[in-house]
C-alpha cells in the first residue's frame, strides 16, 4: 500500500464511506463475485487440463469449492466491515487476508472429509495449493479495492475543490449591486430593503457553507426563489418570473446549490443584456423521474454562455455523475431567443457504496 493514502477532510465523509473495502452486502456485489469466481474456475481448469481434455465434472467440483470459499469469505467480511473501518489500512488488509485464508483452509478440510478420494488422510499439498491460490486472488482483489477507493476519494476531493471555487467566486458585483439597491431603498421603502437583506443573508448562508452536504429539493427551490426575489427588486419590471411547481414535491436529497448557478446564468447571460428585460420560466414535473426545466429569454445574437466559461455547468454535471451516476443529467439547448436547461433527477438516490463496485 502507498505510505500516504488520500484521506477525506474530517466531517466530509464518514469513516465507513472512506474505508477501502466496499460494501459487499448487496446483490450487485454478489453477482460480480460470482462472475469473477467462475472466471477463476475456468482459468484453473484450462491450465490443468487444456481445452481438449476439459472436464465439466471437474469444472463443477472446482466451481462448488471456490464458490463456497468466496461466499463464506464475503459474508464474514461483510459482517466485519464496520469494525475493520476503524483499523489502519495494513491492519484491515492483514485481517481480511487471514480471514480468507482461514475460510479456504476450513473448506479444504471439509472437502477432504466429505468427498471421496483414492488416498487415505489429508492431501496437504492440495490444501497448500488452495491456500496459495486464495492468497494471490484475495491480494489482487484487496489491491483493486484500495486503488479504486483512493481514486474515488480523489475525485470527491476535486469536486469539493471545484465547488469551493464556485462558492468563492460567486459574482462579487451581484453582492455589491444588491447592497447598493438596499441602500437606495432604505429611505424610500425600508420594508422592501429589509426583505431584500433577509433574502441576501439566507442566500449567502447557503453559498458560504464549508461542505457539500446534500440538500432537499424543497430547500433548493426556496433558495432559488430568494435569489430571484433579490434580482426582481434590483431589475424591477425588466425581470418576469413564472413558477410552475406541483403542490406535493417528493422528499429527495440533491446536491446543494444545484439550481442557483442555473438561475444566475439565466439572469446575467439572458435577462440583463436585454434593454427591455425578459422572463424566466421554472417548471418542475414529477413522473418516473424529476424534471426541472429553467428557460429564459435572451438576445438572439448572444451565445448560450455569453460572458461565461461553462465552469458552473461542468461542475453541476460532475456532481450529478458522482451522486447519481447515469441516472441524472443536465441538458442545455440554445433556441435562438430562448435558452433552456433541463435537470433530470431520479426519485430515489442509490447508496454511493453500491456504485463503488462499478
């Protein structure tokens, strides 16, 4: 193992989620296990007898033996995973290796006792060979799990860094323009100025959070409303908002600050460049999945990301891929005088540990 493994920041990822040994207590892991072990059985049979003398009876016996070793080992590792997560990497690796070796020894002795063979006693050479093969295969598997875990933690760290950059680089002129608008309203309309300050405080409380913990769909829509309320006060009649949201929204968890960058792009790249302003249409549809459509009017000659470099859109796509895999997507289309962004989210969020085996 490398001397300095990548570790997630404290408070970001739980100790169990950061553990290199994946969750083996699920159907997908068992299917992968069966496929890999059958591949090992075929390889061993071909090495022993070759293709011409391939024996299906021999294949069945070896397959039964290896499946017993694999399934019992996985069951014990699954039950021990919570305790192994508190150990150092080398300690957890050594424990897992010894556990697999012990299971191999027990199954080998059981096979010697139950299956007929021409010689009396235990064939210790055969048992030793089983232990060596088991040690090699389990070492390769643990190494693969470790490397995959380090890659996953590094990818998450990079996403957190990009999110922090997105949070740190939220448009400064938006903040100052809002304060200038508040200052101008204090004498003319103090109630509206107070409302604007409350919305601004709530928005920046969410933006300046130090972590990327998931948020609910309801909270993200409420945050988007506060942001657009501020922009409506600032732009006046130049900004028209149309919300179409069902009364009952599913209680799903989505990445924080998922909608706000899309709304901000709609205002700054769509509405603000137009002398007469324009409109933003937000629609949420719930069927087999959640579809959130944000469309805005824009000048026909302007690009879809005029004045921007697409960092926010790439950040959103990367976070969707990390949390939902291929079940979520962001599609943007430039329709000339309108720009449309559609977020598609699953109704159920699969556990991240189940995806770690893919």
